[in-house]
């Protein structure tokens, strides 16, 4: 796996820790094409980080910062090593905790993000509860973007109002959904 575009283009991500299913290059390319310039200058949160591919790709494409969260200490050590190797340690916060613990922690500290990426393990059933958790919505700026990667065979997720789905595609066994909160201008059109 490698960084696809931006100033880190071509840099290789280290092999994922055992049990981590990294987002493929093809899926990341499609996802960032759909996000477009919204990533430039954005504060990004990646829950269930695994390889950190989304967070590092976002930084390479101009994100202001990335907070990456994973509950596995070994994965967090690899994320720290990658941030050091890519010389972006000052732009990355790595949290070794569950997604729900991180949402509580970040909300208590008043953190807000323009883009939140969710990629829970495919066999877990955590996504519906996570999508509707008020803490997650508190972490999103307005307008904010919620990006979900899931197994293609899993039910299509829903998000609470005012979020609307603006993108949904399947790439082999992976599906990507992007939700956004319309701005006041969008709602009056």
C-alpha cells in the first residue's frame, strides 16, 4: 500500500498489523475523488484507523491535521512510526482507545472535525449505533462530512438528520458512503 497523491505520493505504508484490513488504493482513490478539495485545510478524524491510510492520505492531500484512533496498542505503535517516517508527527494525534472512548474524550476537549472517517471491522455490528451516537455528531463541524467504509454486503447505513447521503459506491467487496450536513445556503436552494 502506498500514498496515492499529494506531497507524500508514492510513500509506502508499513504492512498492516495482523487482523487489520487496510483500505485499498483503489477505494482510497475513489473516496478522495468524491471528497475533492474539501480535504484541503480540514481537520480529519479517523476512527478504527488500522493502517492509518485515510489519515495519512488526507495529510498528503493538504489536510491541516489528522487524529487517528485505534484500540490496538501494536497498531498505534505502527501509526507513530509511520508518522515519524513521513515527517508529519506534528500534524498527527494518535489515540490508543476505542472509537467510543475517543469520541467521549475528544468531545470533552471541544474538538471538531470537518471530515470523520469510519471503518469499523466488517464483522462487527457497531456501525448503526456509532452513526447515531450524539457524540459523533458533536465532533462534526457544520458543514461536516461523514465517510463510511463497510462491507458491500452489509446494510446501507443511515445517518440522523440533517445529514444526507451524497455518495454511495461499491468497489468489489467494499462499499463507501459519504454523508454531509447541508449548509443553510444548500437548504434554501
